[in-house]
C-alpha cells in the first residue's frame, strides 16, 4: 500500500456476481487482504447456482481499478461492479 500513501481515500463498494462455490468468498476477499485492506461490510447471498457478494470499505482511489481487475479474474465470476464515492480523507 506504500505506493498509494498520498492518494485520497474513497468510499468504495464492489459487487461480484459469480457461480456459487464453496471457496468463492475467500477468493473474493483475497485481493483486499493482500493489500492490507479490511472491509467495513461484507454481504453475500445465494440465488440458485449464482452467488452475489458485496464488499464495502474505504481505500486509496488508485487501488479501486486494481482490485476490480483482480476480482474479475476469479474463476466463475460473471460480473464485477466497482463504485467509488466521496473522498473520506487523504491517506497519511
């Protein structure tokens, strides 16, 4: 995360729609964990053979597209939506 020290922190929300599988949630959380990011909320639900996971947190603006790209590479993922909101504060 040191490359993003001077980046503003934004409120971000990721929505992942994927094939339901036992390891999906741990794979969804991995891109956040490897960047030392801790989600503020995580919601998941299953609808038949599909699963939807929503992850919300504050993170450096420059990481939003990187995490979205990582989420899109997960096997079984059908769609990734990334939304960034207001600036929370400047990273220190």
